[in-house]
C-alpha cells in the first residue's frame, strides 16, 4: 500500500470525525450520520488495503 493511500484514508476518517462532531454540536442528525458513514468507508478502504498487503508479503 502506498503512503498516499494511507494518508488519504486517514484524511477521510478524520474528516468524518469532524463532520460527526459538527453534527452533534449543531444537533444535525444528517451531518452526524454522514460523518459516521465517511468514517466507515475509510475504515473499509483501509481494511481492503491491509488484505492486499498481507497477500503481497
């Protein structure tokens, strides 16, 4: 896995956390759910990359 993929996935995860926190702070359930969704997508991408790395080793 390239370093840029790791950075991109981490950025997406952190962005999701920020959206979720903003949603909680403003009582915006849609934004909060969108943040959780972004985090889940980033985690799935990371897991897929980890599986690829395991087969490369």
